[in-house]
C-alpha cells in the first residue's frame, strides 16, 4: 500500500484531540492536505522530530502521534531508547517503512538489513506492534477499536510502498505559525484526553554546606 494511502487512513482512525507530528519533506506534503490545528510539520529538520514529540508528550495529556520514516528512526535511535524510558503512555511513533530515503532520491536504507526490525526497536526499550496486514486486508473498523486501546510509548511499524504522490501543494504555513497554532490547541482543555499525567520531579532544597562536608569526607581528607 502506498505511503500516502496509509497516512490518509491512519489520520482517519485518530481522534480530533490527538496531536499529529509529521517529519520529512515528502511525508509532510502528503499529510498537509489533511492539515488542521492539531498538526505540526517538520519538513527539513532531520534528527529532531522524535525529540520534539517526546518533549511535547511530556507536557500534555493529549495523545501525541509522530509520523516518520525508518531513515529518521535510524538517526535517532538514542532518542528511541529515551522514549521507552520515559514511560509516556500518550506517545506513539508511526514508523512508515519503505526501505529508502524517499526525500533524498529514494536511496536504500539499511533498515532492511537488520536481523530483526522489531527486535531493534524492542531492544531500545520500546514496545512495538505492526498493523501492516490489517491495512492490506482493509480491516479499518477493527483498527479503529485497536487504536482506542493503545497505551504508549509504542512504535507502530507499517510497511509501505516506495514512491511519493505527485502534484502536491507546498506547505505554506511557517514554523512560527505552526508553533502558535499547536500551542493554542494543546492548551485547549476542552480537547484533553486525560490519558497521561506529566511526571513531576521533586526538587528538594540542598544544604550546600552539608554537601561540601560530605564530599570532603568522601575524599578521605580530614
């Protein structure tokens, strides 16, 4: 199934109160025709999309879906491990695997050569599931119920065909406009999902003088 067809159907399965982030120039163009206030497009900032989505997920209880290709994932394996460690139940990585770097001319990626794609993701401390067969069999009603029960952080691995949709409009909204639009959307409490409570890390007061004494004793000096 073509990537733009998968993206279209996936967007249709998600809720209006979900945050959708798209990474990669061609993927962003394919998704831009369905753009709304809950969409953010990172078309030319390779290596930051997953970090961006993690930061956003930690600051909202809305579900956050990041759409990206396997080339982007390979660049951000360290962030994938951090996503797994974050335990953000509202973060979902939609991995659209077409076996190539589509935006840079369709050159093949190494993702097809790893011993196990699922194993690579799982060993990065992140859950992984695949819905490729569901899409091939067009089991969209079943998928709709599955998406309502998903708990992150999780990677949803989808195998898609090579190629891109032609004749698409360029993205006309700039990053500042997107920032303001997505910020307003996230702060709209009428669209909350209440799936996730961002962690609040305790910051106890530290007695600097006591700390210095303890370190001094550890050093073995009297």
